[in-house]
C-alpha cells in the first residue's frame, strides 16, 4: 500500500544495492502519478490512462489490466486478495487481485485522489478508509463495499488518512487536522493546522507529521490536540508525505529540496537539493533514502548525511513515490512508464 503500512511511515524493511540498475520498464498510455503496491511477485499500479495494471515483478510483463471510469492518481491498496483504488471520476473499486475481476464499486460525489487505507474492527473484519473531494472520509466493509460510516469535513480531502491506536488522522483543504474514531466515525479532536493540507501525514506514537501549503512541516500531538513543533525554511509548500524513522523525518518540498529533520524537535539535520520540486514521497530503505523529483531524476541519498549516492535520469517529472520490495525499487513517471530498478542480473 501507499507508504507501506497504515501509519504511512514510508520505511521499507528491505535493502537496495549501492548502484541499482534498470531491470525493466512497462509503458502505460498516460502519466503515472500513482505509486506501486508490491505483493509477492506482483506489482499493482495505476495510470492516468484510467487503467489499473498488475505486472510481474520479475520481468514487468502485464498479468492483467482493468479499465476504470477515470484517471488513477492515488495508489492501490492490496489486502486479503483484493485491490482497492479510487479514480478522478469518483468511483472506488475493489478487484480480485489474482484476476482483475471487479468485485464491487462505490460512486462518491467528487473525485478521489486519496489512496485507500485499512483498519481492523473488534470482530476482526477489515474496513477500507478513503477520502474524497466531496469533503468526506468514508469507511467501507472490505468484503461487501457496504458503507460503515461517513465523516464530513469542510473541504477537499486530498491525502491518505493515516491509522494508529484506533484513530485515523488526516489533514484537509479546510486547514484542519481531523482525528476520527475508526470504529464509530466520530470526531475525537480537530487541530487548526494554519494552512490547507494536500499531503498525507505519517502517524507515529500519537503524533501526525505532515507538511502544508503555508510552507511548513508540523508535528501534531493528537492527545494534547496541539502542534508540538513547526519547521519553516523557504517560502514553498509541501505536497510530499514524510518518511518517519525512530529519530528522523524526511520530506520533499516544492523548494526543490529534500529535508531531513529531527523527529523530536523539528530541527534540520540536512537538506539535499534537486533541480525540480519534490512532490514524490521519500522512502527510507536501510541507510538510504529514495525519492523522485520534477527534474526528471530518481535519487538515492545517504540517510545519515544527505549526500547523493546515485541518480537515474528519466527525463520527465517523477511525482510517483518509490515502492521497494525484495530488492526491487518501482516508480512511475510523467512519461507514462513504470520503471523497476534492482541489482545487476
């Protein structure tokens, strides 16, 4: 799933070679802004050509493709043999992961750019959470698609809701961080963020780390209902979602830079400069950080120092966020191509 887990921490339990090589590419019909979900030997990724693709991890060959009703910008969630994703034409779909056969769909009142997340109920049943441009957060029964509840906010929900400790937390274009009980769909808290939030936040130990459009990254203490720290640098917004380690926050900015901060204080540790805005969300893999940039490159930098270790020039903006599994790094680009990098064969 997007960012690897329901907390959306963006940390892969894997490793990558020092100098990855391109192993395969797969061409779609339009820009790939979606990030991949990798499960076993399958890669699931959406394209703005309206297709959700299932590819073979080993060679990038198509296993199946499902034509939806509109462009897919959010990332798919694969759970219990099903694939869930939303489209810019308002539908949330559930497909059979093995065949691509549709199982159920639900039409919202506006587009869905949020990636689905999931929770588990007291009875062990899974629920799917997704936000929409109709100002609502939805909870669906994962098997039937029946609505459990909806929670209304004051504006668009663009990012993916993060989940932890029986709560979901997310920012919206209403400039509020919403904290909602995942079972009841009731408000737990709301915190004024000071600016609208298009990014997804990372929820760790009851703190939501997220960037916003008034050019800052904030740490929101959900128990206290207040902002613990604020990081401001240059006058550019944050659209990238942060990766969170035990002591670091790493997030891309529209100032063309990747920022590494101390998790407890928000103080800067290092900054890495690219040549284009960084809307791609970084992924931490061991002692490395992988991220794309609108300058058309995929970068790998040192987690410790921020020094560049490797880059690959794709030539078109990389807004898709890297996904890493089994020594493979998968990312899409605005040229409509899905790229897979890994060790030399």
